[in-house]
């Protein structure tokens, strides 16, 4: 039994549901009208996976371009990053690729990357195919889930997957 702090940051376009994902994970709730994030917000959540305790320190960044220059403050030193897109917005999936490039160049070399295709409850409005996103994630060796902060589907799972993939030396 051991305890581990995990600094994690959420990245992705504004409106894809980053804050809603964090709220679902931390408080298991959904508020349809969250205020949009200014700069970044911070929350913690402790989970147990395979008999180990992980204390997530979650930095939820704002997606707007004007805050983009601040992002390195949050992903530097992060053990994991979740890059979120909205399955109903193709442009938000394109942005995932630019975040991945940036993290590969500026982030910690061992950072665990996870991609979350959020709003998978909106199947009728889908613009990003599941297979395309899965293939991309596999190609870059990132974890992947389609999630819904609204219905809670796969939200805890993505954090569990991250725990399992963290390098184990610290234990
Ligand atoms: P952020 O800018 O990435 O932090 O996005 P927010 O969490 O503020 O969410 C943006 C909008 O998308 C809000 O109106 C949310 O209620 C909505 N939203 C977030 N997650 C979901 C989801 O999984 N499904 C649906 N249908 N709407 C969502
Ligand atoms: Mg937000």
C-alpha cells in the first residue's frame, strides 16, 4: 500500500468539456451551465487503484487562445495530461494534434498522455469517428477513451488507466 501525488493537467479547446470532466470525476456531478474557466482552476481527488492510493492534483486550463501561453506552467512537471476534444467538433480534434506536438517537445519525456473524446452522448451530432481517434491515439502511444461528463461514461476509467500507466519507480 503506497500513496502517490499525481500532478495532472487538462488541455484542449474551449468548450470541449474539460471543466465538466473534472467536476464529474471529483464530485460525480454535472452542471449544464458552468462558468468558463479563467486562466486555470485546481482541484484534488484521491483514488485507489490496485491497492495503491493516488492523489490527483488537477490543473484544469482554459482553452482560449489568449491563455495558451500559460499552458506550459501547468503541463511542466505534470506526470500526466488529458487532452480533450468534442466528438461533435472536428476542429477540436485537430487541436489535440497540436497539443500532442507541443507536449512532445516541451513536456516531461515520460508524461502519460491520455486523449478524451468527450460528449459521446451526442451520437447524432458526431463529427469525429471513433476509429480515427483510436488509431491516432495508438499511433502516438496515448491512452484513449470516448467520455461523457453528462452521463459519466468512461470518466473515472480514464483516470484509472492513467494510474495503471504511470511509471512505477516511485512506489
Ligand atoms: P471547457 O471549456 O472545456 O471547460 O468546457 P465546459 O466543461 O465548460 O463545457 C462546455 C459546454 O459543454 C457546457 O455547456 C457543458 O454543459 C457542455 N458539456 C460538457 N461535457 C458534456 C458532455 O459530456 N455531454 C454534453 N452533451 N455536453 C457537455
Ligand atoms: Mg473550463
